[in-house]
């Protein structure tokens, strides 16, 4: 909620915000009090939260909220004074009251009168039950009687004495004076509109990209300075000739001296400008990096923001199943991108429910095994090598591997003799299959076989990994590794057919240099040994349909990707190294590009396409199933190439320009690019091409004018021209064709096959 919305919000909206914030305090504090009912810090925090909600409800005029918060406060005050020891029944009731206060803040259908109408009976019943618990002698069916301790002697308090709890409906609680805060140690929190933040992040990314365009100008200035040096050296030579005894032109000598002085002055000024430019470039690069880092940090939130209700969920689910379970958290302040945090909510909740339902044993079973009755589910989070690591495990009995083997055979997923040979890790992977469950009966919690496969899908969707493990006699252990953010990705840069590509490191098992003598040939397939297992080898150039260059040297650079039985080695031309890339989504008009997830720019401005590794694995498997795997060739085996046809791509959009270039290069065409019509026209006058592909709307010279100039030039009049434009109206098409274009392709229907088919129709295959 931004400041403008906050000013205009109704009082009920303000109470809802207060209820949500204080509910987090109450939930955390009450769960802690269930373990230690006399914890003074937690009692104080919960009492203050209830007192704050009572005051907020009174200001808003929610009498039902006042009554609920008041009776909760009375209960907590009694516990603070030592007159009441909180039992599980008290905690149940107080948690129930917390939920009720949140429901009052967020009434069904947004009806602000709900507490006085449809919710009045529920509020009355709750207040009566908790008052009965406080009286201690009433017959309360829904809640057990509390354990009441005799009043303990206590020192005189600094504030007026607290009232007794025998008549909570009429008592007036005078809370302790709140501690004063100067604000110097409190973090200011602002609510930022997500869309606005995304725009800020996009602009910061563009700022980083724009800094790269300064470097060519700096190079040009350096070249101009060197040129001036050469001019001065030439003038020195002329000066030497004029100084010879045969010279009879003193006026020419004086003019040359004046010219040289001017050049010296110009050189000094240019040198100063170069130094200033270098300083500016350094400052701008640092500024853009700080801007991007700051904008990115705005997206980061502590993991605690996404798991506030998990402790309560684990506790309540355990009680509904007749178990005592608590959640142990560590790393709650670990920073995570808000998009990742949103993706994590449902999967983590399922893993925790799974641990409570399947992992933690019943109290009798735990006692018989020598374990404490209360089970423990743990969620630990931390950063490791630029990744978010989350581990979830419990202290239950773990998965019965024999029962798992029987379930696999019973469901027809594998033969009994095969299952008997599977390792523990291989058996546990079956738990991630869609529809798989070891439960024969379906309950509200489990048994439907829906859940762990969804967790696996989520992890893959965000370029993460999920592993299962188990130690004998202990519970199941889930290990998740996820990127900290979807806005940047740590990737392995490689070179394929002369172009740079990136594998997200989360999907890379290993990068190795495979010796040629270690590559084995089986029928049409090549493979090598990795961790003692055969791994199929395939050329990245074949997967991407790029021309194969052949591998020189005694080793082949290979990137190993996949998981389980889907592991392949992708042979590349060169391993460039690890980079941190800013992810740039592809233009929606281009649709889904096969094997490609996004684009990026390296620090030196080089465009890079980031692989969609899951899509690439599917492409590899299709090549394997079709029997079309080609051998990774040695450089000396490369066939003699005929002339490649040349295509000039003219477009002011870097994304479109680079994608068209990569698509055409992938089919073997020799592609050059120009950033607008004027640039394209200058290139055409200097070089020869077989085809021009141009956009329409561009600065300096648009595509229509470029086509007209081509048709008006006797040397270029027969050169085929294709227009690729976002304008897909019939009049736009006619305008382009009338200007002389041979083909008009709308970007709205653009996809790789449409472009390649059109190019093939106009000039044929890449090699003549």
C-alpha cells in the first residue's frame, strides 16, 4: 500500500493491517509459550499484542474485536502474574482468538458489520469459553480445564496493581508502560508498488547496458589521437625537408610551424578529454552497478516473510493427527527474491505437512523407540555460493524402503528384480513421480499422490534442484538449492560455432575436458564415462542446428547436464568461464525460441543467449530417439565449405537483431547487422549481400526509405529485400511491397520457422 492509498484507507483497512501484524507476534509467541509457559519475554509480547488490538478495535468501533482481544489480554495478564499456568487448551483458545481477530479485520465478503451480525455468535461463544477457562471450574466441553497455581508472592510493581481475572468482562487492565524507542535502531519500512519496482529494476538494467555503448566512442577518440600523432610525425618530416639548405620557401615553413602548433594544442585538448572520458566511464559504470544492486536489493525479502504461518500450521496439523510436533527454524533472515519467495510458499508448506503426516510417529511409537513424545520438524536456510539452500527434515522414522519397493512393484513402475537392485537414492526418487503415494487410503492430508511432483516442478521452473536423502533410523531429508533471484543468473559461458551462449550453473553437473581416447563409439552414439557411468555425447552445434566447426586438440570441452537417467554431455567449442548475467526476457512477439530461455549482455557488451536446459534436454532426447545423433568431429575432419550466402539484418532493436542473426547463422548463413537504415545503407555500399532483412520504424532512416534507395541504385536494384515489422495492417504491407520489398513478414506472427522458410524461398539454402 503506497502513501496515497494509506491516507485514503478506511479505518477497517487500518485495523486489518494492525491485526495481521499483531497476529504474527501472537502466533510466534503462543507457540513458544506452549513449550515454556512461563517465558516472561513471550508473555509480555503476546500481552502487548492483545492490548494493542483491543485499543485498535475500540478506535475503529469494532466491539466484537474489543471483547475478543480483552479476554485474551486477561488470560495473558493472569499468566504473567503467576496465577495461571498456560496449558495446551489455553494455547488452543488463544490461537483461536488470534484467528478470530484476523477474521474480524478481514470479514467475509468485506462486510464490516460481520462481527455484529453473522460473526456475533462465534465471538460470544469464544469469549464464553475463554472466560470459563479463566474461572477454572466451569464445565467446558471443547476445552480442557486449566492448571491454576496458587497466587505467588511478588514484589510491588512500579505501576498500579493488575486486577483479578474472576470477572474479566468488567476488569480494566492497566498495562505496563511501553519501552520508549528513539527510532535510531529501527529500520524504516516502506511499501513499494511491485510494478514500479520492476520498472526501476528494468531501467537499472538498461543503464548497465547503456554504459557499454560508451566504450566504442572512447576507442574512436583514442584512434583519433593516434592519427594526430601520425600527422605530427609527417609534418616533422616535411619540416626536416624544408630545413635543408636547398629550401627557399620560408613562408611555407612558417605556415607549417603554425599548423604544427595547432595540432599540438589540439592533441593536448584531446588527451585531456580522453582522461575526462575515462573518469566518466569509471564513475558511470560504478553508478549503474550500484543502481542495479540497490534496485535488486529492494526485491529481496527475508525468508521469514514467507514462512510466518508455518510454525502454527505444523503445530495445528500435528494436534489434528494426535501428535505433538514443533517446527524448528533457522536462517529466517536469509534474503530471497520476492518472486522466489512466492514460488516457495506452496512447496515448502507441502514438504512440512508431508513431514508431520508421514515422518513424525505417534506419541506411543516414539516413546517405545526411546524418543521424546514431541516430534521435531526442521527448516534451515542459508546462502551458499550465490544460491539459496533450504533443508527440511524431521526426527521421525523415515521412509520404510521395503514398503517403498513394494509400492513401486504394486503400481507397475518397475519389475521386482529391478527394484531389488536399486540404491536408496534411486528408490527415493520414485517419491517425486506424479501420482505416486505409499498410502492406500486417502485422507484430508495425504494419499492422493499429489504434492512432491509439484515441488519438483516448481524447483525446476526456477532453475533449482531438489535432492532426497535419508540416514538409517532418521527422517527423510529434502535438500533444495535455488537461485537467490530470477533477475540475475550465475552461468557458465561457452562458445558454440563462434557465438557465446550461457548454461545456468544450477543445471550444470560438471564442465570437463574429455580426452579423445576416452570417447567410445557404440553404433551411432558416442559416450564417455562420468562418475563411473556412461554419458551420451552430442555436439551443441547439432542441437542448435549450427554449422559444426570440429574440435581441435586432444580434448573436447563438454558441459554435463541433466539428472538421474537423463544425463548428457554437450560438446562445445570452448569453455569461456563463469559469469553473473542480468537476465533480459525475450520479446513476447518472438514467442518461445527453442532451447533458449532469455538473453543477456556480458560486461564487455557481448550479447549472450541463455539456454533453457530442460528444453535442450528434450531436443537431445528427440535427436536420440530419431537416431539422428552425429559424431563429434575432429577439426581436421571438417569438410571443405562452399561459399555461404550473406544476409544483412537491419533493425534498431538489439533483441530482434541478435535473434534474427542467431537464427540465420544457425542455418549456415553469413550474417551482418546494422542498427538503423542509415547504417544499413552505408554497409550495403561497402559490401555485397544476397539478402537484406529490414525493420520499418528506425531512427535516421526508416525501412521504407532504405528499400527505395536499394531499388534506385543500379548495383543493388536486383537485391532481394524482406521487411520484418510489427505493423501487420494490409496498408502497411502494401506500402512496403510498393516501395520494392520482395517479402513482408509481420513480427506479430514471427517465429523461427516462418523467417527461415521465407529466407529459403528468396535465396535458397545457405551454401551455394
